[in-house]
């Protein structure tokens, strides 16, 4: 597969911006409505229920991320072990909630999906393109699951 076949996403003005966790598509999980998957993901870092709720109530996903990046509140002890599963659950909920997003994801066929995040070598491709691209991998996994369920 050539790089020309790759689906890149990142900024809200880019094609496939809907794949971003900052995209304005909420999800309901565990009886709670989250404005974006970014809100959901960032809140799950913390055991403190009041702080999770503060993140959930933020108006913008960027503000939710900023609260999630603080270390004024301790991270869950198991965060490093569960963060990928938390992201998978959030992304799967997003694409199962919004049929138009599921159709967009399925329209990518078997193309590679890459979060073109220049500063994130874990969830995205990082500054040199050699990042782990875990969010892209999760999106491709969700695509496979949606395809199997169709």
C-alpha cells in the first residue's frame, strides 16, 4: 500500500476530521453523555469522580484535554495498562452512535488510517512519521468490527 492510499486526519479543517477525538460527536457510556470522545478519554484518567465531571462539563474538547493533562490530580494507578482499551471503547461508541461516521469510516476500505499528530508519537504519527499511531490502529480495528457486524 502506497502512502498515497493513506487516510490522514488531524485538524478540524482536514478531510476526515470527523475521525478526531475533538470532532463534535458525543457518546453515551455508562449512562452519561460525553460531548466528545476527547472529553470521555481525558476524564477516564482520574479516579476522582468530581474531577471527571468537571472535565465532562467543559465546553470545548481542547479545555477537556488541558484538564486531562494536569498532574494536580493523580492519574489512575492502572492508567498505562488500560488507556488503549479506554480509547477503543470510546471510539467504538462514537462510530456506533453516529451512522454517518460509521459510513465514512467504512468508506476508507482497507486504507491505512493515520492520525497526523505532529507532537504525539503514541496516538499519532509523531514529528517524524514513525510514531505508534495507536489511534489510527484503533480506528482500523473499529472499521473491521463495523464491517463484520454489517
